[in-house]
C-alpha cells in the first residue's frame, strides 16, 4: 500500500504508454501541444495566473485572458458571449441551474451523457428523453424533439448531445434548433466531443448555448471547459453577485485558473487550425471503420460515420475471452504489447475507439494488431 511519502515518486514515474499509439476516446483530443506543455510548467504554481488580476479573471490582460474569453472564444464558437468552466458538465449545470426551477421539464436526447442526468438531478429538474433508434445505429431523429415538446406542457430547456459520447452520432442539430426556436424554448448543444475537433458555430445550430470540454477536445490539461451563449443570456447565466459586484454567482466568483486555463489558451491556435482539417479526420475514421469491418467487426452507430469516435461490436474477441486464462484482460495486454493504448482493461465485447490522434499508418497498425490477435487465438 502506498504511503504519503511514496507519492512523490509514484506521481513522477514516466507513464509507460505516453508515446504509444493512442486510440482512447477520452484522450485523443486532449494531447497537449508543445506550447501547452511549456505553459504547464511555467504556470504550475497555484494562483499563478492571478499575478495581474484586479478582481475579475476575465479582465486579466497578461496572460491575455480578457481577449481570449471576450473575443477569441466567441468568434471560435460562433456565439455572442463566452465564459470558462471546469468542463462540459459544469457548463451544462450552470445553464440548467440558472434557467430552470426545481420541477421544471428539460427535454434531452436518448444518447445523453451521464453527467447531463446528474446535472439535472442536482438542479432538481425532470428529464424527458427523446429515444434513440436502438441497435445497431442508435440514431436520434430531430423530429422526435418535435413530438416530445408537443406532448409537454412547458419545457424549460432542450439539450442535444452533439455528437453523443458513445457512438459518435451527429444528430441534426440545426433542425433541433429550429424546432426549439419555433416554440421559444432555449436550446443547449453539448459539444464535448465536437468543440475543438470539428468546425461548429453555435449560431448555425440555432442554439442559445454551446458547451465544450477543454480536457476532452481542446488539448488542455483541464479540468477546463467553455460555454458560449447568446448575449440575451448574459444577465441570467453570468449574473453578478449582489454582495460582490465584480463576481459572478454561477461560477462562485471566479472560475478555471492556472494550468487548466493556460494550457487551454496555449493550445488554442493549433485547435483553431486543426478543426479546418475535419474532413480529413472523417475520411480517416471511415477508412478505419471499413478496415475493421473487413476483419469481421461491426461498427455500431451511424454509417457512413461522420466522427472519429466509434464503437465496434467485437464478438470474436469476446469469444476468445471465454476460453483464455486472463479472461477479458488478454486483449488489453496484447494491444499494449503491440504499442497500442486505449482498449480498456477487461473490455472485449464492444470497443469504443477514437481515430483522432493516430495517423493512417498507425491505424493500419491497429487493424493489423487486431488481426494478429484473432489469428493467434484462433
Ligand atoms: C466527456 C463528456 C462530458 C463530460 O465532459 P467534462 O468536460 O469532463 O465535464 C459531457 N458530455 C459528453 C457528451 C461527453 O462526452
């Protein structure tokens, strides 16, 4: 059992998989840029970003937090205002908490993230779900929102997960926005897997809010996130404290600082650049999906797929787990031995993978590794 004195050593050991081919969905969009890695060291001390703060984080000019939050982020998100959060879930909660009252109804897609449900629970609102189509595509039809909204007496907010965090399905977000807009219901797009990966503009989705995750898709150490909104919501979501006029209530007076923020900022130029190459990412994902199907796996979710996040049904790998000594862990070990990181220990039945960080050449190695393993245990 580790003792307190061991922590120094145990937290400074090199992570053995740091240089492997990474296909773990949580990690592929958050690998730090070199600039972010320098910022991480430079701003490692607590409150270091507050050297020149005069009371409001978003007014700091050095490093240029003010420009980042007030100009660069809204432009990037296609929103009128933006703010920082500790993550996608915090953005969702801030909006829920400031727009709803306990007992209100919020309509959400059936592929929602667990954190949306927990945020709703904390805000004491009732979630009404627009179901997905089920196996094998699990798509959410935008018209389902029309049906759900017409059945409800009064809905406080509509939330769409875009894409969802399991299948990587992209529902028709602009259409959901049109439906919500026509009924005068505010609309939040949860873009944890989209902001920082693919080009997206809140205004084109007819959305009131867009949420992104710094440590999932914006190459930030995190925890960090972004929240874009229409100007009309500023006085609701970003309202000031009556006791401390410079402080906002929803973020408890100040929000994400230090390493999470400076790594988000230092990576931002490459993030802005990389979303321009989204079509290459989609082509790569589709190529990978086809190669995986060729060796007998089945890609679940939308086809043709339009996102780097994918689930494969891998029955042949599961069958092997039923007759080997390590059970499900054999796969993780075999993949790790081949320099591939991202298969969860124990998982064999269905694999969630992301092609975002790997090159085509590396993905070819991934497919060959699976093929090799299938042959080895045949
Ligand atoms: C990962 C994820 C989240 C949580 O993101 P955090 O930034 O860690 O809060 C929320 N929603 C979806 C769809 C996700 O995939």
